[in-house]
């Protein structure tokens, strides 16, 4: 690895992710099976692993939760630096599924009664289904435009839970009469995913994104 690569955070994340899948392969879990477990297209998983797409914090949390890997180690190298903390494979590979409404914009309230719902539904399974079962009024959000930080792309499908929390990577917030997606910057201030502009710290949290359930290629 070159000196430049050694200081590239994305390259280092890829290297750690490859370690994770090498460990999984030793336990008989193929990359294709992992894609099924994590409810993402195999190509998406391959692209993330090979550095063609960024490892989003939401997806890293899903991997960490499902396979009992240290999230801090995976995203930043903190903690164990040689191998991820496998205490046995976490999560489940059962194929239980749930049907969720697919909305064109983030909302607050009953997804089935929203004008943002055109009647379409998505079948989710694996880790996403488990998260949806524990979520509050869950729905799938179709991303309307590219994330200015490059973490999400237009038409990606994201699982949303309507919980009032400010601890998630991407929050659903009410701001000036609109409901939008936002994340906090390094100073702890809100900024819009769509525009990158800062928004009021008084924005009210009405939900959070749990992770990608389908990604554009």
C-alpha cells in the first residue's frame, strides 16, 4: 500500500471491510449470502467493498449489528486494529419478510394515510425486516436527489423509523414547515442532505434513517 493510501480514510475502511468478509468466508458465509443477510444488492456490497461506493455510516451500523463487529473499528479503526471483534455471527439469516409502503418524501404520521404514498410497497427481509419490526411507523423512503456528501444517491431506498431521537446518522426533521433529511456536521449543527446548507438547531426530530434497503447501481 502506498503512503497516500495509508492516509486515505475510505481506503482504510475498505481494507477493514475486506477483513470482515474474509472472517465471514472462513465461517462459510459468502459475499452473496452476506448481501442477502444485509438486504442489499450483491453489486452494491461489492462496490462498497472495492471502494467504488463509500461505506455509509448507516450501512456500517447494519454490518456491525448483524455480524457483531465493532462499529468504531469498522469506520475509524478505533479499538482492535488486527481483527474485528467476532463473538460468533450475529443477526439472523431467516427469510421472514415484511411489506412496507414506499414514500416519495419524508413524513410524520401514518405512512398509509400520507399523500406521499402512491400505494406502492416493498418487501424487505433479513436485517432490514428485523429493524422494521422494532421501528415506529416504519416506511421506505425513495431518495429524491443525491446527497451532497455522496452518502446516498437519487432513487436509493432507505428504511425510516418515526422515532424522536437525535442520535442517528441521518435524521428526519421538521424545518420551516417542511420535513427533510438532515445530519449533524462536525460542530454538531444541522445541515440539509439535499443542499448542504445549515438549518436551525431548533429543527424538530420526527424520525431517523435506519439504513439502505435497496441502492441504485
